[in-house]
């Protein structure tokens, strides 16, 4: 969890290492290889213990540029936004009160990635 929303790079693929040859092998076999951003380590609405996503709210352009750079540098075919955190105030009985920021972040991130990644890239 990084309070500046800095994404570590290069990202590990298998065996906790970047594995560029493996990425290229998969792509050569016709497979799409996408970068997964987020997941349970960034915070999940099921426990409310991790709130790492909140550090990224309002930093959409910074996050987009990092993800675009990582995707380009490591040969990925796109980005999966694995957001498992709250997106509405009071969701599931929580005290979460940043629904407006969360929704703006997700919208800005999704649209920004679609705009900045090369044509044909996946954003899921």
C-alpha cells in the first residue's frame, strides 16, 4: 500500500519475477496478456481493513501513466482494473463516505486507459 499511489515496476508475472520471455511466448501463441491492477491487497469491501485505493482517488492521471508505461515496457495487451473496494457511501453498512471520489476515480481511470493505451488494448 503506497500513500502516493506509486505502482512498483516491473511487475512480477510468474515466480515473483517479470518474465519477459514468458510474456512474449504467450503472446506469440495468440494469448492476450493483461496487467491486473488492484485486487485484495488494495482493499476489499468484505473486511474494510485495507483502504489503499483511497490513496489513488484524485490521482487518476498519475495512475494511468504508470499503468500505460508498465504495459508498454512489459509487453502487456491491456489492463484489468481489479477493484474490490467500496464505491458508494455506506455500502454494505460501512462507514465509507468517499463514494463520489471512488466513482470519479473508476470512471476517469477506465476512460483514461482506453484513451492512452494503444489501439486494440484491453481494459477490463
